[in-house]
């Protein structure tokens, strides 16, 4: 596992502009609302998922999105999907629940998990994600998240993620 130091090394090597904002630990989107006013970026949430065929997925969407898990498989090209187990999360991407981030792909073996970035995030700048821990937010362009994943040997997917209507 390359960890946070490797992440910052890669950002520098690739010449990617970013800002780091330190903050108290946040484990949920609800908790993150307390820090959002201090950080000017499009905030995200991340879902660690497993499909019926046994493949793992890391889905990154805008923080307020309510993902339609029933419609998601058709959008990303997989079978029925459900939440993955924490033990698999730690094994595959090296982070604990509450710290899930697309930047954890630095720790994943190529083809072990597929990163899916919501199409709106892919063209946003800046996008806020954790740097492998939930006590900071890194703000960078969505295109740079995809670029990093590709540099780490992954084939990230950009998709229009189906969302449930807010009630």
C-alpha cells in the first residue's frame, strides 16, 4: 500500500494542482455538512460496492446524491449490486469505512476494483475527496482524479449515475 505520502508524491510528479484542508474527522455526509462552508469545492460521497458476479466497484458521486442502486447496474454495465464488506474494502483499497475515496485507488491492484466517477464530477473543478483519511479534504479537478487512477494502472469509468428523486 502506497498510502498518503505516495499520493502526494504522485500529485507532485504529475503536476496536479490541489489544496488540502485539514478538519475534524467526518464519517458521514451529514457530519461533513459542518465543514462544507469552510471548503469551496463540490463535495462527494463514495460507495464501496460488490456486484452479483463478485466484482468490486468504488462509486464517487456528489455528496447530496441519492443513488438508485436498482438502476445503477445498467448504467455501469454490471449485475445486481450491493454494498461491499469493510474487510474487503481494507484488503482492496487500504482504507476503513468513513475514509473511502477515489484516491484510495493508489492502493488497489489494477483490475481488482473499478472506479466509477459521476459524469458531473468528472467535469467539475474543484472536487473534494479524502486523502485516504477522513480528517482532511483534498480539492482537485475531476479530470485529475481520473488521470491519477489511470496513472495507477486503472481504467476508471465516467457515467451518468441514476439518482432517486429527493422526497
